[in-house]
C-alpha cells in the first residue's frame, strides 16, 4: 500500500511527521514546485519524499489536506479516481451550509472525486496535536473515521493504528461524518457537546 499527502501546509506537515515517526514511506505534494517542498520534506524525515502532484496521485491512499475550497482543483488532476482511497482531512469551516447542497462536507467533496472511496478522518485534531506523539499518558489519541464505503474504513483504521492512533469508526458520512465536520461556523466538537447535553 502506498500513501500520499496532498497539501503541505500545517496539517499536511503534521501528517508527514506522523508517518516519519513510524518510518512509513509517504509522498507529499502541493501547489508549490517539488524543489521547493523537498528541503522541508527531507527535514521531517527520510521517509517523506516530495513529488509532483501527478506523481503523488499514483499512491493508493491519498490524504486530502488542502483548504476546503481547493478540493475541486485536486480532483481535476485525475480523469477518474477509481481504485483510490481519499482520506478527507479538510474542514468546511466558514462555508455556508447552503453552498454544500445540504450535505456533510465530505459527501460534498466525494462528488468531485469520481470513483474514489472517501473516508472522513484526522480532521478534528489541530495541526499541533496531530503532529505530536499520539501516545499520551499511557493512552492513544483518537481519530474518528467515517465512510459510505464499508471496505474502505478497515485499511484506513489499520493505517491509523500503524501511525499510533486509536481509530473510532462513526459510520456513514451522513451519520458519523456529520458529527465531526465543520458546519458553517460551528465546529464538530461543539456538535458532540450538544449531543452529550441532550443525553444528560
């Protein structure tokens, strides 16, 4: 299984650090030229390799770590995404709900990635937390996963475990995915808090 991270801002670099910590090979790409990314990637670790977007998209599993508004541009880089798993790390924070056609943000993203298996995950942790060692005080930091493709979650959950996280599966995108995405200017964790209040 091969992995790539598309987007090399704070979140993309945090994900790269998670891979480097476990000596797992990963390709990184962004809008910046490969030669501009290479020193930064190399500084994170020898298993992190900068490539062109086209070359990075040859990976089996791709972390989508670009700003939400740029996901369509990434999607255009391949005529078909069949056979690819895209882990949507984006957040539609500040995007009006009506612009998402009433869908959870990952279901909206899925429309652009024809044929791909979309898994929502790793998006609820800020970059600094995502970059830190997920083993903390004898426990493992949780990552939430959701997908409409039942066979897509298991490999992503396995990868999360390899990276040192504790994966928690939340069901389909319109169920669990809706819990952890940013909705307009409401963040997922606030939605969780609302649910907990209702149960009390």
